C-alpha cells in the first residue's frame, strides 16, 4: 500500500460540516486550523497526533481506552454522545468530537474524504478468492500506477473506511476488497468507497447462516452491480460462474471474462504441473502460475482483464502473474522432510474446500495424499448437510488416501466419506492427537492438505506437525 503523507487532505474543522453527520465539539478550537494526520481505532497502534475513534462492537468498546489514549498524548477523540454524557466530566484534558454513533461517524468521514480525490476506485467482492484477486490485480497495476489497497483482508465496514483514509494526491487508483456476511453491507461499502469499477469473483456457499441460500449470496454480492448501474461504472463479469453469467449487470461498460463460456476475454487452460500449478493462454500470452490450485486461473484471468482495461501491457501482466506468490495460509506449499504441506488454513467454505481437494488430487506423487479438514463456519442450518456433502465429494477422489477431520461439524464429513466407501478416515477431538497421528502415517513424498475456517486455527496443526517431523 502506498505510504500515507504525514498530513491528510482534511482539516479538523471540516468534521463539523459533513453532510448527514451531527457533531458537537468540546475542547480547544485552535485545532480547527490544523490538518488531520490520521484516524485510528486501536489504542495500542495509534500513531502520534492521530484521532482516536472509539468504536463499540459486540464484544469490545473502544471508549474504555479513551483515558489511556489521552495519557499517551493523543488528545483528539471521536466518542459517542451517551458515553460523553456519562464520562466526559472526568476528563480535564482532551478534545472530543461527540456523535450519536462512532462507527457511523467513521464511515461518513471516510466517504467525505474519499470524495476529495478524483481517482478511480476498483471494488472486488465475491465468495472466494477476493484477497488473492485483490493482490494479483494490485501487483499488475503497480507496474505502471501508484496503487492504494486494503492491507491484508481489512475488507469490512471498518477496514474499508480505514483504508480510504490513506488516500493521497500521488495515487492513481485504489483497489478495495469488500467482504460481507449480511445483506446491505456491500451496498453500504460501495456508498463509502464510490467505486468506478467492480468485480465479483464468484458466487458460492459462504456465510449461508446469514444469507440463507446461494440466491441470497448473489443478492448480497450483486449490490455492487446495483451501485455501478446507478453510477455509470464498469463491471468485470466472470461468466464461468452460473449466477453471474445469467445476471449480467446493466452497467455503462461490461467486460466479460472466462474459460468455459463466450466472453470478451477468453482464457484456455493448457496444463497443470506436478505441483498443482496451472498454465493458461490468454490474448496470445502463455502464463504459468507459481501459485497452486487450478481455481487460481480465474483469479489470474481477472487480474489480466483488469490490467489490460487500465492500460497495462500484456507482457508486464504475464511477468507479474508468473511471479505472484500466495498470501500466508492461502494455498501455500510448505516443503519439509520430503513432504509437501498445502497450508490453506486461512479460511474455508464448501466451494473453497472442493477446490483445495481437487488441487491435491491433481498434484503428482508416488506416495499418499492426505486431507486434513476442520469445520467450515457460518453455514447455519445447512452445516451438517454441507459438511456431509464434502465427505461424499472427497470419497470420489480415489487417489486421496487419508481423510483426517477435526471439529464439531467435520465429524459429519468423516462419516459421509466412510459411508461413501472411503478407507482410512479418522476424526479427532484434539489437535495434538491429530498431529501425532499424522506423524505416524507420514512418509516421503506425501502431500498433506490442511484446511479449515479461520476460527479453527488449523495453522496450529501445520506448525505442530512441522515441529515434530
């Protein structure tokens, strides 16, 4: 991400005049003549002279740290009216911007700040591959442009506003990943970021606990299309996705891409090597990916299409994509003691689990393929069913020799796999016991997939296994 200048292009006094934001100020009005240096919601990482925004969530309340922040020298705070009425009198120092809701204030200020810059914004959402696509696209664009992007996967109702505060006049484009697990959240993020371009990677069974169905997922993600339609934007459409292919947005410009269906830009899968890395052909360029997983050709094709649309030469795009490294815990291949561990622990849902299973089935080995699967979260009433479907799915791959599961719902995966005729299926309640078992069966040239939702912390299995090999 581009480094933010010391001062932002906004003065303290402007916070009192943002449309739709009621603000009361108590403190030293001399600060109004000064420009703001930044915003922070974290009392531990706040930088000197940044504004502290005391966000209240379901399990935390930033207001508890206002005193600590002031004592450490950051005297300017955004706080709720209710908190100030109950606690404000005890503070003899500090400057307070008092609002009804601090999260709403953060978002309103971020939207106001974004509109100060006449630079394009690309929004990326979808069920799978958002972060990888965002990183690929950004790397491609950075060959020619100064790019702002979300750090890591800070893609929610807090992360996107904080990212936009890093805008400056030296940047050429912002690439914002947008995540959501409730309807209306993408629409809200689009209003804040005001994207000129939009890309939905795919529609899959993620966050079904809140979306209810695949149709619900599509309705939530396509809120991005709605914004682009109303604001004369450009949509990049993956026509290999069955939902997206039959719901082409009525945006001012639409660029369709894919491998299987007619598109404006069509790729052709060439081969998959022994490490599960795909090569594909697009616009006369043969691109060999360094990242494992045949599904990553869709992410790479999206990056190619965006790059070409924004003026990046095809040979530069090819170079970037062929040297792209996976982010931590995303289809990361770790080689140790003759084993290949596919460390895909960052997150999991039914679609990404299938893709990871497919990947190890395509990787070449003279030994065993072992799948270690943890629970997939946020599937709601469909949790048992979806975990069972994964068990049936993996049983169809006769070259996957072991299935090892852990977690409340993954037991349904192992049971379904056994019922479908798969041998060597074991379920564990504790990670240390699982790791010991893996050590007992591992041998030279084995391929071990380790995957689960973020809350399962499956990287502990990866680290535990590496520690005792």
